[in-house]
């Protein structure tokens, strides 16, 4: 909390970038925990800018109506697998149910705008075999969503870190793959089959980021 930007600092930043008409995404780690979250969203919308929110969905039940009234354009919710897998990865039993309930409330809540809902599924060694099953479970539970995004874990290696820090010493970075994911345990063939299955079943809603071809997928992992 001591390192949080104040509301006035946020507004100053928004004023500065507004002439370039950017979309502003509120994320990392959980924006709904920030006390001035709704005030920031409302300020972004008063400037006529697009506002997207990334969330783990834990507080979605509480904020759904207010998010809609604040004018959020899109909400991106993390789902890590089927209910059991999601709760294991997140370390909290019942979290998956809270996320699904929050999405249901969001869909029914009155508001000025229609919020686009993206489901983000980040690949790891603990969930790559459950990709299709997780998608099926969302369908079975009648979850309303506009896009299902399969995300390959983004990370940098030490060589890239060293190159960056040499060029930009005032903005040092470190490796960001510190989540304990074991890439050697991911069977690329199984992962590729699951991705291709979903892309064929629902090409309008399923996307992959980055959308690698076979050669690049093998190099990545």
C-alpha cells in the first residue's frame, strides 16, 4: 500500500496520455483491491477512453453492478482450469464458484453499457491437459463470454534481462517466470491438440496469445 499511486497521480497520468486516445488496462495484480478503483474508471471514461479491467474474479460478485455503471468496456477474468484444477492452482477452495457467480451477476446487472467478457486461460504444467474440459465446463454452466483466450506463459530469459538492463539501467527488470511453472512437464503435442480442438470448435471466440505455429511453439517451450 505504501507504494500505491494516489488518485491524483492516476488522474494526472490519465490527463497526460488522453490526447493520444489510448485504451487503458487496469491490471497486475488485482485492481479491485485498490480503494479508488471505481473513481479511476469513471475518470478514464469521462475522458472518452476505452477501459479494460483484468481480475481474478474473487471480488466480482461485490463489484459487478458498480463496474457496469462505471462504464468499463471489457473485463478479463482468469480461469485456470475446471473447478477443481482452478481452486488447486489458486489455493482457495470455492474460488471457481465465486468467479462463475460473479460473471452471472455481471451479465444480469443493470448498467449503461454492455461489457465484453474475456476468459483468460494461462497455460502451465498443472492445467495444459484440462484446456478443453475447462472450456466445456464454462459452456455447461451457461457462462456468458465473448472470447476465450489461451495464453502461453510470458517470460524472459536471463540473456534478455541482461541486455535490457545494460541498455536501460534506469528501468531494471528481472526474469518474470517466477511462478514455479515447470515447462519441461508440458507435453507440447497434447497442448497443441487441445488448442487446435478448441479453435476448430469455436473459431469466433477462441484465440491464442501468442498464436504460434508448430515450430515456434516448440521453441517457446
